[in-house]
C-alpha cells in the first residue's frame, strides 16, 4: 500500500491524542472500561483528600496526597492517550482516503448507450442509486457501480494505493467499479449502485474512523474478567481499613492505614496495564488490517480471523497463478517436435487467451520459432466457441485445429480419421496429473498434444504447512474435476479439496464445518460466492468483485489479492497473541506490585509485615509513590507494543502459552521489582520523599 502509515510519534497525531485523552475523562466514556473507571474514581477521591489536607484536616501531608492523586490522574490520562493514538491513526488514514476523492462532474444518461443523445452533466455528489453514467478515458468514476456496457482500463491507485491498472468490463466478476478511481482508456456505461454517503469509499472512511467498531466476544469476556478482578480487589481493599483500625485499638499503638494508601493499593492491585491498553489493542488490529489494504467491518472480523480453524481457498488466482500455461508439446508417433510446435503456434496466433499466448511463447522459446504476424500470412482463423470447443487456422491447403480431445476426435471423425492409441494415452496421462490436454491435428492427421498446466504459486506449500502447525485446516475449492483437483491439491500441499464446486456445495461444506464447532474463513469475488461468503465466519471479498460479494462479506481486500486471506489470519492471530501476552504481563505485574505496596502501607498497623518488604524501599511514602509511578509509566512503555502487536509466530497453543509465561509472565514479575526500586532510589536522590 503506497499510503504512508502514520507514525506513533507524529507531532500532529500526538497533539490530537493528548486533547482526546482529556475529552475521554467524560464519565460516560470511562464507564466503558471498568478498570480505568476505578482508577478515575480513586483519582477523584485522592484529589478531594488533598483539598481537605490543604484546609488543615488531612489524613496525611498535603504534598504526599497530591503526588498520589497526580500519579492516578497520570495513569488514567495515559490509558486514554493509548486509545486516542490508536483511533487517531485510523482517522489519519481515513483523511488520506477522503482527500483522494475528487469533486468531479458526471455525465448522466437516460439509456445504457455511449452515444446517448441528451447527456446531462451533474455533480457526482447528486447521483442516486440506479442512475446511468458514461465515463470516458481520463475521467474519474463518480460513484460505485456496475458496468453495463463497454470495457476500460482503470487506475484504482486512489483507493488501493497500487499503480498497476486493471481491466473492468460488463458481465462476469469484473464488472464492479469504485468511486474515485480513474478510467485510463476506452469507455464504460455504468449504473450507480449507492446513494450519496453510502458508497464503498464512504463506508471505508466510516469504518476506519471507528464509528462502527464493535467489541469482539473475546474482548467482552476479557473485560468481564477484568471487572470481576476489580470488584474482588475493591471488596478486599474496603475491608482492610476496619482491620487496620481494630489492630491499632487492640495494640494501643501505631496508626491506621490512610484512605490515600488504600486507594494506591487498589490501583496497583487491579489489572490496570491490560485495562488501559485493551481498547488500543483492538483498534490497532483494525489499523493493521487497513495498512495491509484490507477493510474489516469491525474488530469482530479481525479477531474471528485469529480463531479460524478451516480456511477455504479458491484454486484459480489463489493457489494457482490464475491462467493455465503451456509447459510441453508431446508429438504423436512419426511427428517431429518442430512440426508440432509450428502447427500449435499457427493455431494460436489469433488466440488472445493467456493459454493461447503461452503456446506461442513456448514454441518461440523452446523450439526457436519466430512469432509470425497475422498480416504476414494468408490465413483464415477459426475462433474458439463454446459449441465446438476448438480453434484453429486454415493456411493454404492446411486445416489445423487445436482443442479438447473429444472435440478434435469428433472433427477427425468427419475427415475419416481418429486419434491413435499413443495419443489417447498421452491425453489420459496429462488429465491424470491434473493438466489440460489440447490435441493438435492437421486435416485427418493428429500431430500431438499440448500440455496446459496450472502453475502453483511459489511458497504456498510452506505457508500451508505453517497454518497446519497452527491447527488450521486448508481446503481448496475448484470447479475442476476430481482428478485435476487432486493433482493440484497434492502439489500445493492443502489438506483437502472440493472439486466440481457449485454455490450449493460451497455453502454445504461451510455449514458442515460450522456444525462441528469450527470457525470458517473463505475468499471470493463472484456473485455465485455470495451465499458462502455470507455464511462464513470470516468472509474476504475482492474489491474488484461484484457488489453482491462485497456486501455479503465482513472484509474487503482493496488489492483484490485472494492470497491476502492468509495474511488476514496472521493479523488476527497477532491481535489475539498481543492481547494474551499483555494480559499475562499485567497479571504478573500486579503480583510484584503487591510486595511493594502492602508491606509499606500496613507496616504502621502490622509491624510484622515489614518482613515482606523484599525490595527494602526507603519509606512507606516512597514505596507507594514508586509503585504508582511505575504503574503509570509501564502503560506508556507498552503503547508501541499494543499498537504494533506482538510478533507473529506460527506455533501451536501449548508452545505459545509456554512462551507467554516465560517471556511476559516472568517479565511481568521481574520488571516491577527493578522498576519500583529504581524509582524509589530516584525519589530519595531528589529528596522528594
């Protein structure tokens, strides 16, 4: 994607995020995050205690209470800042998209014809669903739509960031066009598919800005768990004050714990680290999808991608390059390779299909035949039709035909001939290996067979193996026969395949897996894919595909690259790994802070607790302030990790759990001991306690 991602340290982004963090102090916003709501209430409480101390009725020195209150406000603000930065990155990307829309005029017509006698030039913003528009070379496509007539080369870089033009034409799966893109050549007549404000680009901008972001089930479950932890610690902390008062009265010495110290203890015990970063992690997941040129309708789609068990991939264009290529020429007995190559090339000169062009190239490169230009030979070309399933050329007294084996056999029968046994064996062997045999004949004589082969994309076998290690089952979907499908599936390394696939068969396969409790991901671009896309848990549609496919999906790939589904799964896994890693770190972090706060806060009531002061902190006040400062600073330190995400590794759940416990669990235990002690030494050195 050519659009430059917004840097975390961009001054403009940081300034906007700082202002947004203040606006997020609104109680209605804070209420969405129970953990940080508790911290905000504690900050308000200690602020009130500071005001009381200024009036001479404080439970502790006013300076100490103020410092505690500032630490708590610092924690809340930086939690808000993390979420605001994540949102700001998405909004900056949305502004980049919005700025690329042009206030263009559109030539509205009454009939789907280029030469409509009474076109009307109107502002593109006034177009309505169903309007007909003519777009010529050099003009901007004014709205989303479907091409009704014409064919054109279209520059979609304004939306996708990719400079390579694409072909759009009426009919089929390449008829959809997106507003804001530009026609480079020829012309099209299109029907507008969306009213103002409802275009694909408008939806992208709305989604990127987070207006429709919904929390995922896992995110909600984690928030419920964090809220339960918070309520439990709140109940425990609330009971400590009566115990402290009772201990002081019973002993007749010491002093009860202060409310300020209890507020600090509560904030340090609740999982503030993950609580402060949870929203940022979800928003950043959508942002990473955008930078991969994939638009997700919500965080649900991103996270569902991380939980996928079954991956359905279309064969053509996803697993293979998309067009079959000629790989070898097999001459019949008594025919030389040069003779077969000459005839095959002649029959393919007027064949503009990729397969036909590949035969011309193969004959030129492997057999040294110079490509002959059509005007140099006196020839009558026979075009391919669905009825004959053959093409060919008549040159002088030669009648060369190239096509499906049974079609050529029928043509030969009309000339009193038939393919020989060796040729039939070649055809059967190529079909058994998953290729497509094209028989070449000249009048009643069979010259040989052209082997067309699907070219499997490089590196896919390794990627499928990595997905298999993660527990994801890959299934190839193709309309080919079972023999061809089995050969391609074996070469690509997928786990299973569905041959001769119909829309009903795709839908049934997805439902079968879902009935077994699996999450299914699928990619598609055609109208016939829409039912299956709507049924799949993760549905990735191509932006070049039909409107029906895009509307049935919960993700749209702006690059129209079907293999992006694999990257989508990796980004979803990365989001889950990031959340799991930071949750592990946060819980371990709280355990370590317990050993800093509890002995310091209660040693005045229970002198025996001094034995738990393993860090030998300077004083109770220093211990409380050091723990609170560390609690706030660790959120700041982890913002880049939350936005960037934990590095993705294709490992299974047991290996991932062990790694999280070793790296983030032990790290979460060790970091507070070192950090709190260093802050304590700094406070003492600066004579602040």
